[in-house]
């Protein structure tokens, strides 16, 4: 007897961030084009979250597919220790002038977690190589998320996600999430932490904390925090894994800073248009210079089998060229304006609170009896209701967000807006009742 796709999936596959016995079976997707996901039964779903915030040019882009095909035929992979290749150099050469500050040296890895892991190790060893063994502490913002490997997990907030591993994680100095009300307190605490000269790095998600609920704060505040840190010699790490590549309206969120710039910048997700995995950790020449010594033991002993893979480099280069082109820039501008206008409309609806927008990211909190949290139980009901209406939204607890690719069609985005507006106007209970009546 031939087993179905879902039967085989259930037999073999372990899905991420999924309660294995409490979650409905996954949806069998067979193809994707633009903003539409096509399921095995022919049903089409609008991907309103860019498949975990990665897809920027739409699914099934033929230009990008052609680049992948040609690079596979030219050079599919080569060990990156002791060898060089054109796609990596071309990507660095194209991206470097667009970066904030004096970022210059590119270290390749596999994903967002490894990009921040590399940044952490890079910062720690920078001081070790210079003979400064006091700087062993890290500062992060409350609610931070920097990935799931052990170093990245250590720098993130302690949550039920990390609970089984908390005893193994290193301690971090946390700053309260910055708001207009606590600004002075946050600045004073940052100065207190850094004045000890025991801190090697301050890591942050610039302007928007993604996984903790699309929480947003000002560029002015971040600029000031970086200024304090750098005045005491603390390195500043911008985790732009989610915010990079125009998600906030500019190429990088740290492009909004006016007085300071990060010493290290991490990116992934949209880096390769959401098609293949790659991470980048980019640092200043000053940090790199600490490794330019005739001492084997001061080498940065870090790498991955697929570090600097030529296919992903060629893909990232092509994606960047498309991204900064006139057509995509106009689409990004249009999407950012649409999100801003929609946010103004949603603010007035009775079932929504804290409606917020930064660039192409629109987020809001659905009001129910439980507090706003990733573990708000309404999450599953909202998710399933949206899917039943052929729209993929993946709430962070009771926080809903719209974060699409930049090429989404106007009529598709309007369907997403209509569904979210109905929820804000009527509430989930009434929406479900109406849906049942229609069926």
C-alpha cells in the first residue's frame, strides 16, 4: 500500500518549533510562485510572512533560478580554507560600500544563528588576542532572540524555549527593552555595565525585535546606547538577520543611525532571497587586525563545511543587484507606504492594540483575556483561522504581523488586509461564527 505524503512525513520528519503531539498535521505544499503556496489538493495560500521572513523577490523567481543553475555548472562547491572564488569576492565588493560605518571584512557561515555565534566568538577572541582577558561579559536587550545554537541562545532572553539548557548557558547583562518612559534608566544602566571595562560586546536587534513580538524602538535610542558602549571600548554587534535588506525601509536598520555604527554586523534570511542558507558576519578592519599576528594560537579557528559556498554567494549577489534596482525599490517604497496607511486604519479597530509599523513590517496585538506574550493561547486559533481563509499568518502569541515579499500583488495584499481588518472589527469569535454559517 502506497503511503501518502503526510503519512511518510509523520513517520520520518521532525518539524521545528512544533509541539509534536499537539499540533495539526503539516500542510503538504507542492509548489510556490510569487506570493502563492500551492497545496497538494490544489488550494492556494497567500504567504503573508515571507516564509519565516526570508523571501523577498517572490517564490519561484526565474532570474535567481538561472543564476543557481549556471553556478552549479561552473563551480558548485569548494573548501573555503586555502581557496578563493569569484562569487564570494564579487558579493563582498558589491555589498561593502552599502554597509553602515567602516565594516569591511566578511566571514561566511550557514544561517542566522551561526552568524551571531561567529560574531560573539570574534568579539571575545579580539580582546583575548590583544591580551585583555578581563572582557568576558556580554550585554543584550531583554526579550532578545539571536538564534538557537548555544552561544546565540545564551545571548537571548531566558524563556521556556531555553529552560532545558539554562544551566549550560553563560550569564548575560540585560538592559530593559528601551521605551520613551525608561530611556534614562536604560542609558544609566548601560554606562554602569560598560564602565567596568569587563564587557566585550553589546548585541542587539536594531529597531525591531522579531521573535519576541515585533517590538519596536527608536534609532535615536539605539544610537545613544552604541555611543555609550563604544566610549568604553565595548564592541557593538548588530543582529540584522531579520531587519536587513530593506525590512525596515532601508537596506539595513543601522542605516538609520546618525552618529554611530556597529563594529560587527550579522545577516542571513533575506541575504539569499530566502532560497538557500547562508550567514554573513562582517566586521571592521580594526577587529580583523587583531588576528594579523604571527602566532598560530591567535588564529580564528572557526568554519563550516559549506562556508562561502559559491552557489549561495552568486545567488546573494544577484538578489542584491535586483534589490537595489529601480523596479524593486519602487515596490519596496509602495509596500512600506501601504503598511503605514494600513496601520493607521487598524489603530481604530476595537480588538487591536499597540498597532506599530517600521518600514515593511506591520504588527499589532490582538486583545484577549491573557496578557500579550508568545505563549498566549489565542495564537493557535488565530493561525488556524487565517489558514482556513487561505492566508498564512504565523502569530507570535497574540501578536499578529504582516511581513510579505516585496513583489506581492496589490490584490493579494488587499486580501490580507481585509482579513485582518475583519478580525479587528468583529473579533475572532464572531469571525469563526460567520465562517461556520457560510459553510
